[in-house]
């Protein structure tokens, strides 16, 4: 990272800031906190479905507003203001998670929804700053470095939080998640997120923009409508968005629902958390590797490799509950976790940079608004499918199996997009 500019470094560091939220709130501690504390006494399949529906609700609320917000933010000076507004919302809601009481599952999900909206909303504008901080030639590498350093950087607060949790478990003489230590962890995540946002706030500026309008609100609406009319002119970006909508659905659903799914089939909480820690560590070099391979081949080829890995993961996850013993299930979960680590960062990073190369730089926030809406609506459909199939069959693995179709369809659609040669 030493050869990067100050703006590139500051942009990368924000991935360290928000990755702690992904690891602790979305992926590990918060799902367990919800199932064991906020939703205590609730049927496990029902609590898994409610968690899925909350993730879908947060994605829906943001998806509805993302294109307009992105269009508005492309005006000179607005992109960072929108970023800061969502950053403050997300950090504040994360702090508020410490007020959740046992059994207050509705309140818990409401606060979680606001925290996720803040996180995802800030990410719209964070992603949209990529063309502002670097060139098209360097986008794959800078985007991959962001995800890579985010994974390894988030391990630090995660280890601190896990040390507190294990001490709490030992003190209580129980393997259940100690709620007080989990709440301290939420405070650490909020503080970490805010602290490592400072370089971005100080050093990243909007260099590509639309000149300010006398009527920015109506001007944004007109530009948004015009973009829909000009869809043939921007055929490659929108064709990519169709593919992205499909394959990222599967990727995000597996990442978001993995912990809740593992708990439901009886896997040990400690093993689940350690497996996810391993993912963060292994994902660091793998994300960098994807960036380098994209330079050697092209972004589309490496995206297809990553999607293929996730097809394998999904099929094996469907088979996981049929394994005969808890030991064999645990071993397979670790294998799946390793496979996730090899391609998670690569898919996310190269999707971002691949799209960034296809769009006009001065309209990056508008186009990343569409990018986000595809990701958010995909994040609605995946967990929703998993929740509905889980309810209908009483077995969440059939929801997992449905994700396979989305990954295959997304990979096929991606082959129709011209590679970034």
C-alpha cells in the first residue's frame, strides 16, 4: 500500500473501518445475540426467518432511495455530505444496540435495520468515490486492496471482542453468548468504524461531478428519468447490473445467513466464530490475488471463477445437514468457510472495479446508486427466498439450494458483458 496516493490509502482505510461492522454485526456476534438473547425462547427456524426478513427490510428501504440519492450526490459537493449522513446514522444505531433487552426482538431488529441502512448507504457513496481517487488502470488493484485490508483490519476489534466474550463464557460457566460482553462489542465496533473513517473524511474529495443546478431536486429527478431513456447508450453497464443482481444475491445471502444457518443445524457457537475469523485471515491474500489475476487476465474471467466456487459452496451447504454426526458437520463447515474465504473478497472487489470502469466518472454516484439497488434488491430476494422456503418446508437447506439457480443465471448473464481487456 506504500505506493498508493494519500487519497487511495484513505479510501482503502475506510474498508478497515466498516469491515468490523460486517464481521461483528452482520456476520457473527449480532445473529447469535439475536437468536440467543433478543429472540430467546423463539423457535430456531422462526428466528432464522425473522433475521432474514429484517435483512430484507433494510435492503428494501435503501434500494428504493438509492438511485435518486446517487443522482443527487453527483452534484458538486454533495457526495461527501450524503456519505457523512449515512455514516452518522450507522454508527449511532450500532451504539444503540447496547440498549436491547432480553426478549425485545422487535426493538432489536428495528435498531439493526437502521444500523444496516447507515452502513449500506455510506457504502453507496464510498464505492462511488472510487473513480475520484484512482485511475481505470488501477481500479482492480485498489478495490481489491480495500477489501483485503478490510478483512485483515477487522480481525483486530473482532479478537478483542472475542476475548471479552470467552472471558464472559468462562465466568458464567456456559457456552451461551454473554449479552453484556456482546453489547460492549457493539460499542467497540461503533468506535472503530468512526475512528478509521477520519482519513477518508479528511483526504478524499469529489473530483468528478455534475455542475450544481439551481434546482438540484428536480434536476436529479430529470437526470434519473433520462438515464432510463438512455439505457441503450449505456448497454454494457446495465447488462452487467443484471448479472450482478443475480450472482451477488447468492454471495451475499450465503455470507449473511451462514451463522444463523450453522446454529440451526446444531453447530457449536465457538467453532462458528473461529471459522469466520479464519475467513477474514484467508480472505486477505485471496482478495489481493484476485486483483493481480484480474490485471493478468481480466476482471470478468476472475469473477466467473469466483461464481463457480460459490456454486460449489451452495451445493455442499445444501448437503451439510445430512451429514451423520456433529463432528462431520463441523469439519464440512470449516471446509465451506475456507472456500468462502478464497473468493468472497475477489467477487466483491472486482464487481466494484469492473463496474467502475464501465461508467462515466462524473456520474459515478448515480450509477453506483443503480449498482447498490441491484445489490440491495438481490439482498432482499436471497434472504426472503431462504426464509420462505424455510417456513414452507421446515428445513432451511431448501432455501440454500434455491441460491444455486441465482448464481448460475448470474454467471451466464456475465458472459454476455464485454470483458475489461
